[in-house]
């Protein structure tokens, strides 16, 4: 199973058909070859194996990111308790 964390586009590399995204503080360049629609800085996307698969609504992205942060916090808390 693959969990795709919403990532925000922070830079465009049109000459390479790629974008740089920020995924919960981690920045990396990914391919946008599979996207039919143009991407813009600030868009939220889902990535699979280094490719942007689709663009998602900002509200949905924010909700998902809040849930991921909650999961991370609980895991960190459990680690500290053990």
C-alpha cells in the first residue's frame, strides 16, 4: 500500500517537465511528465514514485496534512514513552 502525502509545488522547472515540491518540510524535485494540466506554484499535488499523479484541492490537502501531523505526533509520543 502506498500513502501519498499532499505536497505543495514551490518551484517550476518547465524545461525539464519537473517541479520542486515541499512535503511536510522535505523538498525534492519530481517529474510532471504525466500531468496534462499545467501546474503553478502553490498547487497541491499527490506524488507516486517520483511522478506527480494529480492536483488536489487545497482544503483537502490541509485536512490530510493535519491528519498526518497528528499521526507523527502520536508516534513520537509513543516512542518517548517506551
